[in-house]
């Protein structure tokens, strides 16, 4: 057992963590695997798109010079999407064409079938057509050589669509971090397997942390080492460290006699960057590195574990994925009443948010105990109430980290859901 040598500031801890967490190497991954990841290089158009002039409608391609209302045209060929016509159009001639069909030689407009007497060998034009009508021109979307997606862009459905139109089957991205989530504690039982014996509880942290890691975009898996046996823990952590980019444990990291995580880590060659933060909840958080692996030892109390994931692990994962700008939204909020903070540590307080005439009003979700998991289901945000001057006064601005981003779309006097 060891006592904390020195507690560091929350902001200092985040800085140290980011400083020693580089981006992951660039990887070329399939379009769908790239979803949610950040582009690592600019992507350029390989050719003009669309690649050829084509029809925006179903109808007849013709010469606009002939296209007066009442004129009768002879249909000489057809051009469905994917199969260009063999013939061009001369005076008084037309080619039956469908959306996406290649505009035949000689034609400079397409008359919609609705503006003709209908499909047939011949048709009468009911409405004059002007040059360029219903044409989609080659290169009107993107031009060969243009940067169509900038490095750093987060890949979503529109980016996937644009890359696919240019024939890209893969994209260069910062790959997803592999995360191993590991619970510690001999009291833990796997949910859904059996009833609890006296003194036991179900393991909730590894599921919660796994969900958070996946939500952040990581490729996360659980490995269970529900044990306070030093050798078992060491073996599980060694395995996690060799196969994951980020290992996240919960529990066993404080100063109790059964808190063996930190000692085991040091034995495994993990270099401690910090252990102990002036933060509530989250005092015993451990962060260390071993070669390319990053290790977060989070507290066992379920609220502490989840809050500390938000405050430390999520930013690390985002950084690794090249998404440095992708923090949770941070906004200024105020309380209606004075809020005490006599802990001498930054308090990450669970609150509800309401939009008012004065801005965002924060209200504690109630008791803030770090075992009260139900309180997290009610929280919209974490307010960061510093220990300075022992809290904040009513109406003073306080920084809040928004967990439920949809709350930001609510209006004054309306929670919206
Ligand atoms: P520890 O830091 O290991 O002393 O754990 C602090 C508290 O969190 C204890 O009440 C543990 O039983 C509880 N705890 C630890 N790990 C988990 C877990 N995976 N799921 C739910 N509760 C846990
Ligand atoms: Mg424990």
C-alpha cells in the first residue's frame, strides 16, 4: 500500500495526459470502417464528376434549336443509364433518354416526357426547350484535382458518398484505438449469470466503460479479472497491455490494502505519469504509459469511473483518432443558488440544464454520492466547480461539460423531450 504523493490539478492532469498521448498511425481502411474517424490526408478528385454530360430526367434528348412547342420529333435511338446511344441527333430527331443517361452527340437539351405527347417512335413537343435544359454537365459537382475532403474531416455519410463517387474503396484515417476494459474486485459477479451471494455486487463498470469507449469510436472489448488477487490481476493487465492501445481498469487503484492495481502496473513496467488528482469524484485516477500503450486506472465507484472516463479517457481516444477539436461541448452555466465546494478539489458535479432568459441554468441532480448510478441517468452535464473561494455564487458563470448534447437544442421554457 502506498499513499498519494501529491495530488495534481485537474487541468494539469489533462495537459499531461494529452502531452503523452500521440495520434495513432495512419491506416487505410474501407469506406464503412472509416465512418466516425478523422481523415489523415487530403483527398482529391481523380476525375471530373459527373464524368460525362447526362440527363437529369426521363425524356428526349434533342437540339434546342428545333425545340418549339408543337413540333413532331422522330426517335432514332435510346440512352438508358449505363448504355450510351449509338446514334447522335440531327434536325428533328431525338434520343429517348433516362435519368443518368449519356447526352448523345448533337443534343444540347432534354425535354421531360411530361412535356411531350409521351413515349413512342414519334412524339410531339408540348413545351419549348432551351439550351441546357435538364442537363447535368460533366464536372459540375467536382473537378479533377480538387481537394474534395480535407485532412482532419470527420467521415460521415456525405463524406463516404463523395469518396465513393470518386472510386475510393478505402480512406486514409487515424485508426480506431483498441481499448481493453478490465474490472477489478473479488466482490464482482457477471450480470445475467447467477444471483448475488451476500456481499457481492454485479459488475457494472466494465459495461459502462465499454459503452463509453464505443460511443467515442474506439474498438473496445472487456476482459474480466474480477479478482483482487495480485497474480491474476497482473496477468490480466499484462495481456491487456500487449494487445490494446488503451487499457482502462476500474477499482483497486486507491490506497486500500486491497488496492493492488498501481503496484502491479509498476511491476509490469508501466511508467507513472500521474496518480492522484484534486478532483471529486476521481481522486485516485492513475495514468501511465508503456511503449505505445496508455493505461488509465479509474476509481471503482461507478459514478467516479464514468465521470473520469469522460474527463480523461474520452479526450485521449479523440486525440488518438486525430479528433482534437472533438471535445464534448463546453458551455457557461449559472446556478440559482450559491454552490459550496469545501472539498478542496475541483467538483465535477452532475447537473440538469435548462435554457432560461439569462442563459443556461444548472441544477444539481440531487445527492452527489459516487455510488449513485441512477444520478448519472438524470444528468445533462458536469459542472466544473473549482475549489477556489469554496464554490460559486448564485448567478456566477461556471464551466459545464455537456454529456447529453441534445439538451443544447432546447428552447427557453421548454425541455423539448
Ligand atoms: P475500489 O476502488 O476497488 O475500492 O472500489 C470502490 C467501490 O466501487 C466499491 O464499493 C466497489 O465494490 C465498487 N466497484 C468496484 N468495481 C466495480 C465494478 N466493476 N462495478 C460496480 N461497482 C464496482
Ligand atoms: Mg476493489
